[in-house]
């Protein structure tokens, strides 16, 4: 799938392009006046129109030109990148893109960029908690800001009907946002401004858009909405594959990340009895066999398979005490646990008839064990998902060529494993050559 972004300056074009790259797209920026690259397998192109400080008529012509270039490149999704402090010709540029796309196109405006301290509440854009018109950026001599209320700003600059969806709806998630958007579109709204104060709320808006896929949505934002919506739509365009998660860390952070992943994917984990793996007796083999059988059955029913030694009860084993009973060290038992999890994961991936799109492992010891059990020679590294989370492919062994994301057990926030999953899926889709 190809996505085209029209940005009013080079910095903004790059910012959105990077967000898309982090979501698995192969991204490039076209500097003002430059040609579209037709080689290199690029799937996301941001065009800099250098139109933030020009008059409205010139801005309109530059947006038109950018649209036609992207259309000729066969972009399937179009987005309008706006300044994170709402400077520039926002209304006329959004109108121009909507007019070029036709009467069915509807702009979704989310001015928020939570990672940079930009949030919208009650329609007002706040920068680090301060209305944007009260910040230093408002004194921009080329384009001073006198209005912090985003719906009003668009109403003043646009000829299309503008609607606003507040936090009261957005906080209820996709299930509430989706019917509200449907209602507003049916009422004739062409520009819909939504509040958001966290990345999760931006994600929920994108999810609602993706579920209403018959509507020609145009993300209008500083980057986060465009990246999430593009990724979700890319996933819809490919046939389902199977995804394996091997999660062995027992930290509270891992527990939060695991619960978030389960909530987002509706997956039902294969919970491996860690006490049975922490043994040199036959209980190890029995538990391995049971978990493999359960995993293969579950994989016939679900696309996402989570295999984990994380206990929902929060049980923590005393490996020193268990080791004394068996006459071995705690280090031996710890290794038995990671080897067991790796064996289960590897056997499932090699025994199933389903196509494995990729795998994820949490914790360096688990990743090392998977490499050992599968006889992988190395992991070919290709990209960074988040700090200390790497994307690549297994080289050699029984998992040769399978994509993998590895992450430290103490890395990230509650969304991090799910973020790794979405990155893995998008990268896999691109690598298949499907568009």
C-alpha cells in the first residue's frame, strides 16, 4: 500500500515520514519542486510544498501539484501534514486536497502530537498545557497565532462544514468514535476535528477510521494519526499470517505490556507452567509436549499466538530452593526455563502448516535460547523499532528467513510489545512486495 503526504514545510514532511518509517513503511521526502522517486520500493512519500508562509492562492496551486504527483505515483491514501502549532494555510490546503479527491473525501483533523507536548481538549490546542496563542510561537512574525480553538480556525479558513468531537467521546474508544464519525459524515461534515491527549486516543481514532473503510478519509495532523491510520490500512490489504510471541520476562512492566497486547489483539495466551520447566525431571518434557499441542491447536483458530511463562497470578519461583531439591544450581534451572520456552516456540513454528509472518521475543535470554534451539547462525539486523527493540531476520537454522523483533524485558511502556507487533506486521507486508 502506498501513502502520500502533503506537507507545508520540509521539517514537517520529514517528521511524518519518520513516523511512517517507525510504523514499517519505506519512507522518503521530496524536497520542494523535486520529482517523485519511482525506484527503491518506497511506500510512503512526503512532498514539501513550502507553502506555510505563501498567500492562499499559491498554497492552493502547490497542494494541487503535489496531489497530482502523488496520484500519478498511485498513492492509495492521501494525508495532509499540518504544523503542530497550527500555523499556515491549514483550511485552504485541506479544502484543496478534499476538492481534488472528490465529494466523498472527509478530513479527520487531530492537531495533537502527544510526544511533543501538543494535545487538544475542548477543541483547544495546548502546548505543554498552555493555549498555543499564549506561547512564544504565537509571536511568529511571518504567521502569528491568534486562535487556539482548532474547529474555529478551520471554520474561518475553510469553505466546508466543520464538526468537532470532544474528549467525552474519544475517551470511550473506538466503539464510541466510530458511530459518531458515521453520524457526522451522514450529516454532511467534510472536516471533523477530534480531541486527543494521549497516543492511545490517537490510535483509537485511527482504528475507528480504519473500521469505516468505505469512507475516503484524509488524515490531517502533525504525523501520529497519519502513521497509525496508514499502518492499519496496510494491514487490511494483505492476507492474514500467523504471528508468534515468546514472552519470558516476569517483570511487572512485562505484565502490563502483555495485558495491553492481549486487549488489542484478543489473543488467548498459552500459559506455560514455569514451575514444571524449572526442573531436570520428566515434568519438563511433559509440559513442553502439552504446550506445543495447545499452541498448534490455538494457531488454527487465531492469527496471534502468545506463548509465555508470565504467570497471571504473579507467582515468582525460588529457583535456589528448587535447585537444592534437585541437586542443581539456580542457573541450571533458569536455563531450563528459557530453553523450554524456546523449544515450544520453535517447534510450533516448524510444525505448523500456516505461514509464519514473524515472531517476537522478550528478554535477551529468551532470544538467545531461540537462536540456540533453532540452530540459527545469527540475526540479520535491519531496523530499530524503539530504543533497545531491534527488527531483523533469522539467518540459518530452522527459522531461516523468518522476521523477528527482539526487546529487552525492562524496555518501553505498556504499549511497547504491541508497537513492536504493528511494526513487524507492516515490515513483513512491505517485504512481500504486495501493495
